[in-house]
C-alpha cells in the first residue's frame, strides 16, 4: 500500500514537470501542413524582420549609433546613415557618386539625409563601407600640386572661374546667366563664404558647377600679401580642411582636386602642402578681368575678348565691388561669336 502511494506521488510529479515544459516551447506542426521557420528571438518591443525586407533603424538609447550594415538589394546594397556622414562621404565609401545615390533614393537635396536613414546604394558600387567618419582628403599620389595657368590649347575651349570670398554680390545674376546659356563654370570657394551663403553654394553645386578650394578666410599662404609671415603647414591644412568639410556638409560636393591660392600668392612649399592634402592642381589664370580693380562692364568685356585664346582660364569675382556679373552676357556672346566654347576647369583640362 505504501509502495502504491509513493508510486502515485512520483507519477503526479512527472506529469507536472511535463506540463511545465510544454508551456515553454510549442513544437506543434502547422495545421495547414506547411513548415514554418523557427522564429528569431528578439528583444521586447521588436519583431523579426521578414525575409527580403529592407532594414529599418531600431529605437536606440541616447548616444547609441547605428552600425553600417550593407545588405544586397537587387544587385546593390543598403546603408544606414551614421553621425557625421554626408552624401559625399558615403559616395566615397562605396565608390559611387552623390548623384547616383540621390537618384536611387529619390533625394532632391543631398544635404537632407538624417541619422538612421536607410539609403539604397546603386548596383556596381563597392560592397564594403569604410570608416563612418567623413574622410580627410587623402595625400596626392603626385605629391606637389601642379600649377595650371592655361588648359588644353589644342581645343577652342576656355574656362570661367569665379572667386567667392566677400559678399554675395552678383552671384544670383551670374548663375542665372550661366544657366540660361547652358554653361558650367568653376567657383573658387572660401569656407567662410560657403558658410554665410549656404543656399547659393547649394545652387552652384546643384546646377553642375565645380568648386575650387580658395581657403577658409583668404589669408596669404606665403605672407607676401599680408604681414610677411607665411602660414605654417598645419595652418595651411586647417584652411583647406575647414573649407572642404563645410562644402561637404552643406552641399555633398567636394573642392578636390582644385586649389586656388588667396591673392594668387604661392611658392614651392605651398604646392607641396596642398598636394599633401589631395589637391593636384594649383589653379591660376590666363586672363584677369580686373573687375576687382574697378573696371566697368564694357572695359571688362573688351579686355577679356582681346586676351582670348584656346585653353584660357578667366578669373572673375562674384562680389558687388566687381562688375564681372553685369559684363558676363556680353562676354559670352563675344567669345561664342569668335568660335570658343566655354566650360569649367574639367572642360579646359580635358584632352
């Protein structure tokens, strides 16, 4: 009798344990007969991602960052925007362009991306992202920057360059005239000007013009046009890097590989120092309009036409102290009538 009672107690204990185990995991087959995948374990408040879906950022705690996780999507990849990212730095990371990423994601303003946003990276781009911080301009493979005073003389192409370092002046007029004539040019950009006029910078970039690094606040790198004391290498690099960072953050563009020295003052040490920051070309000029010297619009036009030549690089200024803006349309008309095509630095250096 004692044995039967003990056996009954043991049987009840075994049944209780079995019922508890069944409550932890349900291995009952799907009634429909199909097999379902084992569910992925998730943290409270999240759900497993369906196969083939695009990643979306999960909620984060303050200070938490998203890991760059590229996943294949139709031959391309996706990327989660990190703190400090710009469209330009992301494009550099994947070996593609700002325009290609913008088009793939329906982005009209490349500065509008936000932390945690998922971007589709077009097929054909690199598959592995690099560091999440915006890149520092790499050392130039050629070492010292090459001084350029004119472009390819075998083609009837000239380059327009506009330095932007003071006020907004005639910038809108200049951009309107260039747009209406289907001309892209290069703008010598100071970081201070870009910071003060971000909408104009974005318009310059969005309308296809290229940029030249013209320093942050226009000091003489050699000291020749200032206090006679040249900037140190660290000071020169800071001038370049600050401008490049501002341009990237505001527009997604870059000033590489072009540099223009403030006041046109340079020596071999300047060429070495800017070359070490990735600037392959020290862009000087063939023709100075002298608008900054107070020449009138007709005088500017006549001077620029008289000195026209294949491969010529023109230097103008956007500021209100110069009449380069008001002279622009008549100069374009005169150059085109003489058989010249007009473009930016890329166009005039093309073979």
